[in-house]
């Protein structure tokens, strides 16, 4: 099997899981719950990361889906409704996990959902190519004595590798239905629906050392949880999971915990090795036995040419040309075609507007609203204010909605298509391997390449995807670097056009300076911020040809997510800017900024408005600098300094609000304050260097 030493940590990014109330027994008093409108039987969809779990979820639930955060966490949860043989069920798509002994927030949330109440059943999705990894999770589900159906997904890829799995033998051994599927082709989905009424607890008995079994029985008697879950909880406690006691509302120094600790200490005295090691070894032996009997694979499982290309893509030297080629096509597809031609056509031909000087009309949507709202001005100040609020310079329709739909959405749509191709082809996991060495220096690992790549499409969206990083420290560093120096595609297109039209050195200096600052700030943040960096474990999938239908489905879901998550932030940002402008704060900020721009950065006063507009829309700020350079207000050095500061300057308002949502207002303000000062400091230093060393002609 290809690269079995890596385990995939990519979780489904936009469809994850949800949580419901408990109709069967009294909820634990401490448990945070997500209320639902129904009392339908609950089905949990559980599996390792990157096994196609969310594809199966989408096929089963269709349109009956809601998404929200799991209470008290940044983990998104998705709930769907499924109708099987005239009966409705609620299906929860849990985050991809490798274990129910949590090492990350995702794994803890999945474990907590299992504990919340005994589900009607669990559908465990396993990558058929990685049966051993899936069986390790199956072992823990058996410990919790949960009704189970096992799905062996990606069956076509297993057959392509000539992998043989004795499905009937495994089903008989486990005592639960085992169903091969290929979710992207809808193969096996009807069989899964037919098995829905046949959930049953596994008949396979997985026993540990007799002394451990006796202690499990003693601990189980003290646990305030449904009897069917007590064995699994007791084994988790013996395995060293202390968070499970917190979830069960058993605080330190209580009688119950004292009893439990006494049982654990008594057991530890009987063994020389740690209990967690003994339990882990027993689980591994049980899994190896199942794996050895029911799984067989030839030595070589994929074509040689595909294996070679896949290895080249993540090679520390040969992988760089592949990366440059991908970036070039991404820029042509997103930066030139989407951000240029498509956006121009939609903005001018569909949304358009009315030129205040010539009164010429372009497009349809904005003129439609402007012409119908103009008569409201006859009602005085109130009418004028309402018209300006909706269709004025900073109007909700003419700026907020136009920006979100006409400018950002096309870029995001085409970016999602490109991202889906990279994802389904198997290139993204290889990119994480290629970039891991660099990311380790700045407190991250290769998995952080996902939000960084997404940031080239939209920083707002990328900020939300930092949730997939495992530790709070990693999420904070990633958000800081995104806000500091990752330009969105709309801004990037303007900057590339402006820099390439002046002098070749301008582009090199701007992005060289930005890259250096990202490394420097990341390296410093890694040493200043407390916390751990998660381990880097990655399964490398084969190189594949993406399927069009699967690509379309994922793109539609992600665009829908963007519309629900990010568009409201653009509208809110426009409202804030409208109020700031009407209250005179905007002009005051311009006057305050002018001395800094003139004295430290050697920039003309006119650039103040460009930087302020950059806070609302990054491409507006870059476009403002472009017009100043075109009209002769900026020389070559000023162009280079202003572009560098614009990239490093605080993110747009929508991105700032996304940071508030992810990290809270306090941290968002700290990040914005640091970035503002740091961008000016870097710009001042660059200005000094360029003027004294004659780097530019």
C-alpha cells in the first residue's frame, strides 16, 4: 500500500457534523447541546479523515441539511435528515477522526457526541485501501457496544490495486453488515439504505487481560452514563483519557473520582508496563488478526508511471517545478480569467451603475435600484439618508452586495473549481509534504498549506478553514499570517498588473519582502505564543483523474457555504463604512494618516484614501494605488513601497469580522493593531533602503 506510514489529517472542510437533544434519557447537567426541532432516531456517521464520509452524507441527506458550530468549540457540525422506508432519521456527519481517545478538538467533539446518548446506530466509513486503519476505529466502536454498519468506501480504488477483502468473512466475524461502496459513483448506496433497518451490536468479543476486565467492571458501576456506554468509557479512562471525566461532569476530588482513581492505582500495581501501552498493544493485536485474515494485497498496487509522478510532486527539488506550474495555471485561471474577464463582464454588464457626470447607464441591477430609489430624496434628510444607505457611494446594494456577488463570488467560484481539481487529483496532500519543512519553522506543519492556498482566493474564506488545524496555537499563527501577507486573488490581480507594467524588479521586491516578513513573523510567533504544534501525519492518496460530477457537487456546496458565511460579512462591513463616513470619522482618519504616509513612507497624501479603501476591499485599495501611479502621483520607489505596505496592511473588513468570529474581538483587535504598525514599519525600512542603495533605476 502506498505510503502507509502517513495518516491523512484532511477533514471534510465544509460539511462536518451536528448535535441534537436526547429524547431517551435525561441529559447530563453539564453537557452543552445543540437544540433540534425533532426527536428522530439519531444515526452517527463516523470515520477516519479523507474516507469519503461527507460524500456519503450528501448522497443520503440531499437538501435536508443544517450547519452550525458545536457549542463551545470552533468545530462545525452538520445535521441531515434521511428517509429510509418511510421512516425519518437524523444523520450527524462527525469530523474525521483516527481515534475516540482525543488528541484534537475534532476527536474530542466526536467522542462527546457518542457519549451524549446511545445512538440508534453508527455508520462507520472505512477507506477500503486502508482497512487496518479503519479497523482500529472499529475496535473502539465495539468497546462502546454501539449498533454498527461498516462501509468499505473507495472500493473501485481497492479493486484497481487488486486488493482483496473477504467481505462476507469480515461481516460474519464482526456480526454487523459490511457494505462495499464507491460513493462518487453511487455504487453501494442503495445497499447501505437497505441495511439501515439492520443496525445491530457487534457480536465480536474483544477482551483484555482478566485483571483489566475486572477493573473495567468496577469503574463502570461508578459512571453516570447509559449502561451500554459504560464499558467504552471505562476503557478510555484506563487508556489515559482524562477529558472524559470532565465530559461526564465528574470534577476532581469527588467521591466518584476518588473511587475510580483507587481502582486504577490498584491495577497499575499489578503491571510493570503503563496501562495505556497494554491496552494499545491488545487493540493492535486484535486488529492485526482481523486484518491478516480478511485482507490481502499484491506488492505493487498502482501503475508505475502514476507512482513516479506522485513521488516527483512531493520531492524537495523536483516538486518545486510542479508547484510553479500549478501556481502559473492557478494565476491564469483565477487571477487573469476569473478576476479579470469574468468579473469585468459581470460588474459592468450585469450590475453596472450610472455615471454621475455623463448620466450614462451600464448594466441592469444597480441602475434598476438607483432609478427607483432616487424619488425618495424628496422626503428630505431621511429620504436622502436611506438612498445613500442603499445605493450611495458606500451603499449596501451598490457596494456591499455588488462587491460580494459581482467581484468576489466569481473569483471564489473559479478558485473552488481549481481547488477541487487539486484536491481530487491527489496533489494537495503532496503539497503539504513539500511545504512541511518550511512550515515547521514558523510553528505550523504542512496541513497549514490549505488555508494559505485558499487565502489566495479569499482571506475571509481561508480564515474560516483554519478550523481544520488541530491546536489553538496553529490556528492563531495561520490567521495572523493570512491577515499579514497573503493577498486575495482580486488584490493579487491588480498588484501583478501594476507591478509588471512598471519594472521587473518591482514585483520581485514586493513579493520577496512580503515572503520574508511572513517567515520572520511566523518564526517569532512560534516562540512567543504558548502551546503545542500538532504532529504531522499524512496519508498520500494515489494520483487520480478528477470526476466531473464529484467536482460539481463539491463546488456547489462550497459556494453555498461562502454565500452563507462570508456574504453577510461584506454587507456588515459596508454598513460600518457607511456610518463611519457619515459621522466624519473617515475623513478624520485620512487627515491623521497623511503625516505618517508623507514622513515615514515618502508617499503623497492622496494614498491615504487608497489604504482606507483597502480595509473595505483589498482590490479597491490596490486599484486606488494603480490610478495614482497612472496619473503620475507615484514614482518607481513610491510604487514599490505602497504596494508592499498594501499587501502587509490590515485585511479587509470582511476578513477582520471573520477573525472576530474565529478568535474573538480582543484577539482580532490585537492582530489588526500589530499588522498596521508592522506594515508601516516595514514600508519605512524598505523606503529607506531603496532610496539609499539605488536598487531601482
